């Protein structure tokens, strides 16, 4: 009789310990949360931007990576934007959603940027936080845009265009 009680007690302890071990597992993001996608062809290529020192710098958008100033500075892989992916913890992926000439770019729990490409595919406007960055397909156009972008009225018009 005592052996049965001891065995029942040990079985109960074993079940309790295994239940606690299962509930205390660290949260992991499953691979199915992130769905691979590609950047639309109209956004791809080498874009040139001109910054504070007047030097033209190239930035690349490939089929699977985005490397632009202010959004994914190191070139990050792109995945489809979903609520589950946006709410995922501990991720350095870029999430994109496109519609027409606009592309929303965001990092999970992070900053959201909007990119707008003109119909002629010669200019790309990227709205990052409170500023619109202008990229061009040619270096000379990037320098021209850099000089024109200094006026605040143009900045306001560009931010309305992008959003």
C-alpha cells in the first residue's frame, strides 16, 4: 500500500515538473512568420543620393535587399509585411508592402519609411521620419536635386506626395 502511494506521489511530481518545464520555454519566432518576398522591379537598381557635404553616394536596391540611407543602412533582407511579422520579437528583417508606385518599408517594432517612385522611374522619394530623401538614377540629377531640395516648400510638397 505504501509503495502505491509513493509511486502515485512520484508520478504526480513528474507530471507537475514537466508541465512547468513546458510553460517556461523561451519565446521563439517561427520561420513561418516571415514570408520571403521580392522588391518590385520598378524600385530596383542603383539610386544616387547627395548629402550634406555635396558628395554623391550610390545606394542599391536588389531583388532581396534594400540599402538606403536612413532605412536599412546595412542592407537587410526583405519579407512580406504582416501583423504577425511586425509584432515578432528580436528580428532585424525589413518588412515591405507595395501598392502601385508606393512601397512601405518597416522593421518589426521600428521605424516605418515610405518610398515613392515616379512614373518615369528616374526619381525615388523616401520619407524617413520627418524628412524626404531624394534619390535619382543619374549622378548629375542627384546633384541637381540636392541643390533644389534645400527649400522647405519643396520638402513639404514631397512629403505630401510620398504619404
